[in-house]
């Protein structure tokens, strides 16, 4: 690989700083007592404690999945602290009362939440180490009957809804990390769009992991009732640490008849340094249930961070004529490892799914697409189209595609296309010969490569994503 | 055309270059003045394309000795993109395909980069669209090529026209056209050559790298150089190309050897 190409992919993480905010952190280790402590701290009802304990009991019988194409040292689950909350100086009544240090952190991240939220018309439910600090625009959304709050609040204010849907898409014992999350989740977002309501603005959450060694277990639940629609944005950054941080989130989406949920993610967590030291372990379970007829769930993700990504946003297409979509850009650099993709489970008649996956590997990273398309015997007339493209930058990275296709209905139609391309010296020389430097050339090639996915992002996010990819690959060109 | 008051645009002195440790250029000498058209001919493997790439700054080639002055300044110290901005253009023998990047976007970025370098205004997408469509007429190119990915799925002839279109947009001082005639049918050759001729003027120069005399029927050179084993063995006028067409290259090498023997 030429020197310029090497420099190009070696730009340090811009968001690596630690905020000095006092944290209320539980002792390390996981036991029934820890779970009871979390539940008590959060003043939870008995049914939720039971759900947590049931999940914990299942988790104890399970083993970590070994099938992903990633390697990392064994995680010591007893060395993690399972609860950490910023100590509030007093009860917060408005944004003005938020810890100034916290606000400065958001400034550094480029998320001035009050101004930005107002200017952009985006309600930002900010998560800072597991506990929601402030929820904006809540009142405005409440006017049309939309509930957008932290899941802890929802547990207290809307217990029937939470109890009805929590764990209905991702059961407590679904997989190792989902079981762990169900046992110890501390906070997350809850969103409920009632029958017939089109959410008037994009709902957005910025996540940030702050306390070292505080594993973060977020829980998100989004419900769109009959004929409702919502676009939800999730954006993440994390500060720089030398010890790995475990992140095991669960996101559940439920779409009833004719409902539409669009879930977009731009993820930029700390990925570790050039040598693979530090970085987030991101083991996430995201699943949407198209429960009703003609419902639609669309996942769009731009994954650029984390040392290890293990993530398969999926759709269960139960309602007849329901639609599942997955648009993904996964970029890995340095020593990053990603094993990511989707699952489209076709159960209802005439269900349709689209998968567009773009993997970009640079440095010595390894980027795998893993996807399942399953057509059940009941899914007459089901259709799937999958496109998996990989791009390699340099000589030392890897890309893999693992498509699993299971068709059990003869009337189904499944298409799969795949390609691999490479940004090499000759392409960059062609740009250079026309006066265009390597950074701009790579940015142009990458944006061209990712076009089909970026088009799916909300306008503002698309701009952010374009910049982010540039940032992840830029550097001083020598 | 040879002008009396022309200035030296390119001066190559004893240039040696290697790729993967193998020496390909073994003492190249060439002087090109503004307004002139030079043709470099020679057998396969003589180093013609390497010479073109070394001048343009391809990173795979290492210059081991010699110097190159371009427009009065050292060229070899500049990165490839700086050479391009200074006015060195290479028409590629095999233009690179860039999937996903629209040709219009690529052409505009290249054009604006050079405009900025020259202290001129950039064009926005709409202004550029009008501008580039005019230039495309010169090469009888269908405007649909603007919307397609750069060179992707283009035929050989379409790729070469796209190269000359870039030359037309960038208005280089020195255009090195590496086997621009290869892969062209007779109509395409006429169109491409016509485009080059229109772009040729008093203040720029063209170096044609070619195997065949037929291109030189359309673009008439002032000088013809015969290259073999990494250096220029013989230089003559346009009639030399006809002689090469009739007699091949072997006699040039034999003659050079004889002269060298006579000197010794």
C-alpha cells in the first residue's frame, strides 16, 4: 500500500475525551443481588424484577456465541459494573439546570441539544450513561398522543404498554447478549405512536458511553399502532478508553396493521487505536416485528465505530403484504472487526424484503456480512432482493459474505447479488492525474459506493454520515 | 507546429526509472517546446508507456537518475496531483473505471480543481453542465455519458473520447496521449484526432505515444522519436513515421548500434 493511502486511513478519533462528572456506580459483578439493586434503584414494579430475574436465570444456562467471524479476549462479566448514573446535583426542571460539564461534552460532540433540537425540529432524548437526563419536545409530541420518553419513565407512567410489548419481539432468552440485557438494562428509549398518527418530526437519540468499565445495556422499544408512522434516528459516539467496554443493547420494534417504522442509525463509537487497543464491543440485538398487514419496517445503519460489531437488525414479516428493508454501510479500519447483516423472516403472504449492504474495509480490519433470508411455508408469493457489495482499501484488510437462504415455499422469489471492488493505486492515480488529491478521491469513491444507502437516510443524517465516512478515512496525505 | 519564438515546455535529461527494481528508462532525453507535436514510437516493451507514467508521477515508478524541467521548474519533486494542476495531462492507454461516481461529478471536480489552481472561478453544477455539453459536441459524445459512472461499461472508443473530453476541459500545457488510437475504429479515430487538433495551439504541446503511423495521418507531428530499450534512438520529421511503417523498427536499432560502434 502506498504511503499516501496509509496516511489516509489513519486519522485519530476526534471524540476521545472523558467528562469529569461524578458517577453513582454500582460495585462490579453480576448476581441476583445486582439485579435487585438495579431494580430497586429504579423503583421498578415487581413484574419487571421478575422478568429480569427470569432473563438472568436463562443467561446463566447459556454460552457466548462462537460463530461470528471475530476474535477477542474472553469477557469477564464479573469485572463489569452494571449500573452507573450521573449524580444529579438536584432535580432537573429545565435544560438550564443540566450539569454544565455535561452540556460541554455535547458541545464537543457537536450536539448542542437545545439549540440543535429546536432548529432542526428534532426531539433529542439524550442518554448519558444509562440514565436519561432530559427529554425535549415531549409536550409537543404528547399533543398528538405520541409518547417519547426514557424506558424507565415509561415503566412508571405507561406500565401496561411496556408490559404488553417488552420482550414480545426479542424474548428474554433469545440469545446470550439479549438475555444479559434483559437482566440488567438500565435505560433506553420508549416510543409509542397511537393509531392513525404520523409522527410530525424525526425522533432522535444520542447515546454516549462515559464511565469507564460501565457496561451499557440500553433497551429501546418502539410501537406503531394501526396506520401510524415514525422515523427514529439513533446516533452514537463514545470517549477514548484503553480498556474495552461492553455494549449489549436490545431494540424492539412493533408495527401493527398499515404501520410504518423507519429506524436509522449512525454509529461512531470508539474503535480502539491503530493497534486495536481499547474500543467498544458492540453486541446488539435489533429486531422488528411487522405484526399487522401492510406494515413496513426499515432499518438503515451506518456503522463506523466499535472494536467489534455483532449486529443483525432483523424483520419478522408476519402480517400479509408486510415489507422489511435493511440498508447498511459498515466501515472498518485499523484492527476493527465487524460481523453484521440482517435477518428477513417471511411468514405472511406476499411479504417483501430488500437488503442492500455495503461493507468497506481498510487498514487491517475484517468486515463480514452475514444475512439470513427465510421463506416459511406460509409465505406464498414472498419476494426478497439482496445486494451485498464489499470494498477493500489497501492490501491488509478482509471482506467476507455469508448469505443464508432458506426457501420453503415454491412460489417465492429470492435474488442475491454480490460484488467486491477495491480502491487501489491505479484508481487514485487516475484521480491525481486530474488534479484530485487522495482524500477527495477516496471520499468520492466511497460516497458513490454508499449512495444507495445514504439515499435512505433522513437528509440531515445523510450529510452527517457522508462527513463521518470522510473523517474515518481521511488523514494527512503525505 | 514549430514556432520561432516558442519556449521550452519540457526538458528531460538522462532520465532513468525503475519499477519493482527493474530499470525501464535508461537515459531518456527529450525537449518539447510550446506549439510542438511530438510522436514517440517504438516496439512493445521499449518503455514508451513507462515514460508517460513517470512524467505524470505514477507512484509505482521510481526515478533513479536524471532531471525533468516543466515550464521552467522541477517536475519530479511534485506529487501527481500537483503536476496535473501545473498543466501536465496524461491521456490513459487504459482509462480506469470508477463505479458509483458519476462522470459529470468527476469531470466537474477535476475542472474546478484546476480552475482554483489558476485563480479562476469554479462552476456550479448547472453552469458546468452547459459548459461540458459544448465540449462534448467537439467529440460527438452523447450527453448521456455525463450521468453514467466514470468509464464504467464504456466501450474502448468511448473511454478514449472521455479522455480527450477531459483534456478539453482541463486545457493542459502538455498533453501526453498514451496510445489514444488503440481500440478506435476509423470513425472514432477521426473524431478523437479532430478533437486533439482543435485543442492543439501555440501555447501548449502534445506528445503522442503510439505504435502505428495511422494516427499520425490525422495528427501530424513535428518530430518523430523512435524509442527502444528505455531511450530514444532516433529522431526525425513526420516522414520518419512512414519509413517505420514500411521498414519496421529493427533497422533503427541496428543503425544506432553501428553508430555507437563507429564512435568507439
